[in-house]
C-alpha cells in the first residue's frame, strides 16, 4: 500500500518528504493511516483484472460492480439537446481540481496570473485550430449567449436589423438571441429546408438584401447535417451579410470547420469537450471570428495575448482586449461579460490536448457510426417513423411511434430504465408526436439494443 501511494503521480513526494510527514502525525508507515479498515478487507496484492483496458473501460467495469450496491437501478440516459452525457477523462478532472485553476478569478494582474493566462492562451490557440478561424475569445457563458452576442455583432457591423435563421435551431437559443437583439431593433426570420436536406437557397436569396446575417447550426436541433453548407458563404457574402455558424465541436473531427466553409463568426458549446453533465452548468460559450480589424474591435468578451516583459527578455501573457463597460470602452463597450468561464476553458484545453487530431477524429467517427446504426435499427421497426431518414445524422435523431403520444412512449421507456429523449411535439408540430433521442461516446451497440428492446416492450404493452 505504501508503495502504491509513494509512486502515485498525483502525490509526487520524495521518500524524505513522506517520512517527515509521517513523523509529524506520529505514524511509522502509510498502512497505519488505514488502521480503521478491518484487515480482511485490505487487498494484499494488486487487483487481478483481465485486460489491458482503457481508462474508460476500466471505469465502466468498476461502475458495474459498484452499481450492485444501489437500491434503485441505474437508468440509461438519451437526452441531449445542447448538453450531453460525455466521457470525461480523469486527467481533465484532476486539472480542474487543482487550486491554482479552481480558485482563480479574472486575471486582472498579469504579473500574478501567468499560469491561468497561459492556459487560457492555449485554449484560444487550440480552439482557433479546431474552428479554422483566427480569433477566439476567452470566453462566453454558453452557446445561447454566444449566439446572442454574435447577432448583436452582425447588426453593429452591417447596420441591418434582420437575422435569418435556418430552421431547426434550438428553441432556447432562439429565445436568447431574440432577447439580445430586440433592444437594437433586431428581429429573426426563419427559413426552411428542401426535402433533400438542403437549406432553401431561393428563400434565402429573397431575404438577404436587408439582412445582417444568416445563422445555421450543424448538426441542427433534430440531428441532421444540411447538405449545402459549402455554398452558403458565397451566397451570403454576395449580398453583404455575414455567415454565423453554430457547431457541435466534436463533429469537427469528421467534417469541415466553420473557417473552411467560409463562416465569418462561429459559436458553439464547449461542454462537449470534456466537461461534465451538471445540473444547469457551468458550461462554456465558444466565440470565434475571422481576422478582420473591424470584427476584432466589435468582438465581445476578452482576448489573451502573448507579449514580453519590460526587459524584453521573457515571453509572458496578458489580457490584450477587453471590450467591457468598466474598462476603457465605457459607453461604447460591446459586452458586459463580467465573469467568463475561465476554469471551464482550462478543462476544454486539457481535453483537446489529450485527444489531439486523431483522438477527436476517432471520437467523431464513433458517434457518427453509432448514431446512424441506431437509426437503421429503429427504422426496421414497423411501428416507428423517422421523419429525416436518409439524411446524415450526428448524435441525435427524431422518431415517433405510430398511434402513441410522445409522452406515453417516454413514460413507458422510463419504467424500463430508459430516459428515452425529449418530447418535441409542441416545438415542431409538423413532425407529429416526435421524440428526439441522443447517442454519444458513452453509449454502445448494447445501449441501442437495450433501448429497442424496451421500446418493443412498451409498444407490446399498449
């Protein structure tokens, strides 16, 4: 036991330091710390697990053993819609617990905040590479508020008031966007898709002449990725408007980035990049734009920049742009961000550094493959209808059960230990009694089969 603790990478003490600590508390060995544990429950050797296993696989095995002690059975979760159940690597959790990050607030004094400023600069750099855009701020509250700020920024830059929205944007984000732009006289115009899953270009061109921007999400709120993303930037720019994209960041391991499709501004949610599924937050708003002086000066939030010390001998970091009302911008401020999600940005930077390019690609391929396998299995059920079947989906898709309400289906699934998704019948009545369900990297083919078995049982019961 003493050997395992002594060589624990997260307790990097020398033998002399350990001996001094033991003398201070009056013990002769590490084992004495655990005298209250009956001897028969102490493992005499290292656990003999089959393997080798990845960290995720090992935790799943341990969890499956531990869950036997629960009085209530563990449920299988399939709700997404903007915040997702993710696998969070242990290293990310460990970094976020470290006091130098956990207790840091806004780094106003660079001479005392180089660690946090360095980490935030790395976050900006990694996110800029992922999004394919040159400037990333550090950071926003969540996706919704990032979208609201993007809408305001487009209105300021263009002098126009209308924001065009591709259909099937998350309703909560639209409400926040409307709240942000309404005081400026801004308003939203929604346009739809063709049956082939393309944004309706004819409808778009009819509305662009007096529009500040087009906003589209990929994947959208019902899970599919529109097919004509590549052609939108040219159409929008030809009419003097801006293209704003909202993107689920993990999908960028598989498809083109906002920068590659010609977006001017990109927003998103960093929760998918190694942050836990919590009770309402905190999350992380991603905000990026092109390297354009006008856009830079209108960007909300703050930027961390690299500079040098007064002697010109050492590299260091500082907040280089803060468009806040309590700083030099005063009444011309473009943002009132007071506390950004600095700790969450450090977590996201850690996650991206751990995965790297190949890891992110593997993650995206796994989610994409599992989602579309699930769609195929659901489609084979004669009582299931999938309204967007045949379109490429990522992470989420919509289905309905013939002659059953969405509420009744979800209630039946819950009784079987499945939280099956979200009822979107009132949001999109044209889809009928629809449910949007979600599959991420924490799920497997066994999860899909378990869901389908439960769904069959619910329908049989009816």
